[in-house]
């Protein structure tokens, strides 16, 4: 199976398994999504979803967030890990949003990545999920699966993202990145993975299969 055939099969199988892709992180607008994604660094979505209702009950906008002290934010988000760094980032980015963006989350990678605690992956998630602007965020699941499926030999997140954008249709990026994450969690874990029983690996990595009709 060549790369073009692999991509066609993967897209089809993911659409079959995950026709709808609800955003895993609970939020109600671009700001709360931004904060939730920031908190998800080195933390599970489940844990973030337990913490954010408490935080957003007190502060669900940049203006309200600045009324809290950094220590207050830190205590609330402690279960998410890295609370000293994340609490400062949340407070300081809220201040920048008010001072430079009229309290609104900007719709550009450059402005988003300028914010404290916001890297390219976080910016990509906000761009595609909050503003419906095509982006392909690469997390650990996507990094693992793109390489496992033989779609890229990239050794960095940047390279995996570049290769993925070349092989997958742009109109599918935002949905596909969630589909791949869901698939990785359910069928294609990092450890104890049985490729022979995997709905995708068993096909795309099977050298005896030359073509998928």
C-alpha cells in the first residue's frame, strides 16, 4: 500500500469510527478554550475538565481573571500540574488581552503565540476549534500515529505537522486531528499495542496488502 492509498484508507476509517468530533475540553468561548488548552499541558483532559468549572465560575473572562490574585489561580489549578507557571501565564495573558486586544482572543498565530504560556500547538487548537481556521495541532498521540502509520519519518513535532499538512486535505485538518487523537486513545496506545488487532495499523502496516479498493 503506497502513501496515497494509506491516507485514503485512514481518512475513511476515521470518519467511520468518529463521524462527529466533540472538543474534549469543556469551554464556552475562545477565552475559556484558550485557558483549558493551556491547562492541558502535561495533564489529562479529564483532569482539566474537573478544574475549569471551578476556575471559570470565578473568572470566565480576562477582566474577571485579573480580579483574582495569581496565588488564587494557582490554588484552583493545582491539580493540573505546573500550577506556578500556568497561573502566572493565565494572569499575564489576560492582562495582554485587555491591553492589546480589547479583551478578545486574537485570531492570528502570531498574536496567540506571543501570549505567555501559549505555544504553537495551543495556538493551533484555538485557531481551528474556536475560529474554524484550518490548523493541524500535533500532540503526543498524533506524533506517535503519523510515524507508526509510516506517513512521516519526522523526529520533531514541527516536521510531523508539516508532513501531515502535505498529505491530508486542508479542509479536513481540524476534524482529523481530533479523530486521530480519539483513535490513538481508544485503539492505538503507546504501550501494549497489538498492531494485528488495530483497525488501521493492521491494514496500513500489512506488507501483504498491496491495495485497498
